[in-house]
C-alpha cells in the first residue's frame, strides 16, 4: 500500500526527478530495422514518462502506464489510439535505474532506437542530460500480500519486501552450455549502470527463422543480439549476461507502475507477458489504496475543487481530486450515496446512477484539469463534443466512482481528453471529451 503517516512499515519517499535539459539520439530499431530519431525532454513533476510520436500529426500522448499496454511478441508496446510505440522497456529500465520519473520521449517512428540491444545507450543519454530533483514526493507501493502469476511453464511471484526497495531474483532456462545460474539484483542498493544496463538482448538459435517470419528482428546483428545455442558461443560482456537482460526487461516493465515498488520478485523463465500481468495487478492495488488513503501532496479538497469549477450542489459531481500529474492527468472521486437527488426519480425501486451523469462527472474533472492551466488566462472550459461513449456497468448507491482523465491533445483554444470511470476493477463508463477554451464575457 502507499505510505501513510501511521504505517509501521513506512518508507521515506524520495523526491521525483527529471532531466536538466533536452537530448537527442538516432539509431536503428531492433525489430523493424528502420532508422529512428529520439528526443528526450524534461517534464514537470507528476507528469510521469510520456511518449509522443513526432512523425504523426496531432498524435496523442502515450503515457507509460499499464492501461496503455498493447499485446506484442518479445517486447513491450504502448498504444493510444493510432499512436503505437514499441520496445519501450529499455528506456523505462534506464529511467528506473537512474531514478528519472518525469520525461517526454518524442520518437519519429513506431519503435524506439535499439542501440546495442541493452539499456546502456539510454543510460548514457540520461547522464548527458543531467538529472535534477523536483518538489514532489515519489509515490511508493509496498506489497503486503504475495501475488503469483503462471503461464506456459513460467512463473513470477511478488512478495512483501525483505529490504528497503525492490529485489529481483531471476531463475532462467537456456540451451546446454549457457550458464543458467540464478541472478539476484537489489534495485535499491545495486549499481544499475555497472551490473544491468549493458546486458544485451538475446535469441535462441532455433527461434531465429520463426521470428524473422513474424517480421521481427530486422535490425538485429551480432553486435546487438546474443545468439544462444549456436555452434559458436557468443562472447559475454557481463557475467550471466542473458539473465541480467531478463532482469533489465523486468525493471523496465515494472516501471509502468508509476511508483517505487517495495517488494521481492522471484521470476522463473518469465518474460514480458508475465511482467505485464504483474504490473497490471500492482497498479490496481496502488489505485485501490489511493481511494482510502489520507490526502497526499498534490491532492485537492472539495473547497479547492470548487475554487476552479463553477458547479455547485446538487450538480457538483466531483468530491475530491486525489492525484494530478501536471496538466496531463487527474484522478478524482465521486462517492455515490442514496441521498443523491436523482435517485428519487431515476429507477427509485432499483436506483442506478444515470450514465449521462457519469459522463458529467468525468467532464467536470476534465474541466478541473484544463482550468488549472487557464486559471490566470481569463478563459473558461466549455464541453464541445463527446465521442466513443461506452457504458459498461451499473453504478449504485454505496459505490465509489474513480474518475480518471488524460489529456490527449491540448492547444490554446482546444483540448481533448480521454476519460474513464471505474468502480473497483470494473470500467463502468468511458468517452473521448473535447473542450473549447473561451474568453469570459
């Protein structure tokens, strides 16, 4: 669970960090083989790691969070609408290893540069950019109960922490002649740059033709990909290099959590699929704990919400805002009680929160997010259109409605928001909301 003041296992949260300046890198994508250019830019506190497709017109932001995961073979892919970016795990691992929490990554293609098949090129790029602290504490999730994930003979177990931070123990399985001794790496106390970052990706020799037939590995070479099980064994640059690369991938995938994780992870033959299942479950724990936790730094009380929103009872449908990430994302809460005035006439024998009011709650939180940017601009936010509406479940008295909104596009006069409402794990409604910023009369 996240830190609370009375938690006997409380861990001290560090300050969030971003880069000091923008830096650029060109390279070849490992799977597509295409030339690609990457630009990393500093981001405000709370923004997280955000990818952008610089080659697409009006492309939406693609935040590095589990909700944006797309199914893919042998790599981690994030997607928002038509914008897709693959092989993000090596940059995310470098960010986690160097504790860079907020960053804009602009890439002019659907796949990140591959470098030498490791995270070393990204570590060097971030070190070149410099790292600075920001005035916001990093979120922390401490695992309290064991979690287990199994698939096709692989297994991943997440346990309460034995130390202060994340510890990974990886148990591999390789062709004969390759060292399959487990590797243990402590993220909190280890040297990521020396022990993990330069470990290159690998492939088993008998899988090469199958991967090429699937359109993968077009940019692979002997310099950036180890071939295991071949007649000639590759020269390793690190002790048990393939296993260290599996840990690198796991750290990158777990970076999607958006919080420092305190846990012991034991992984046996696991890869991206199990890593992603685990981080999805951990993200659910983080979000559930936020609902019951005391207000954190950056949260807004109902009085602060009313300062920015014009709505008042009985039409104010946001009780509090528990999280704000710059101008890109906000999370709010609506506690649904039987005392809501609409229940008197809307199915009184079987009260349901009207779907249109769920959308109104999402629109109000979106307005809150955008209005923060316009607070001193003499403009107000007006809902202009609603698209891709889906109602997926009932909302009844006693439910706590978790409202999540993300900025897809933002200019001086327009804003587009992806909005979603949840009750527990259930998504109950979602839509794309467009707003106009108009001058006050």
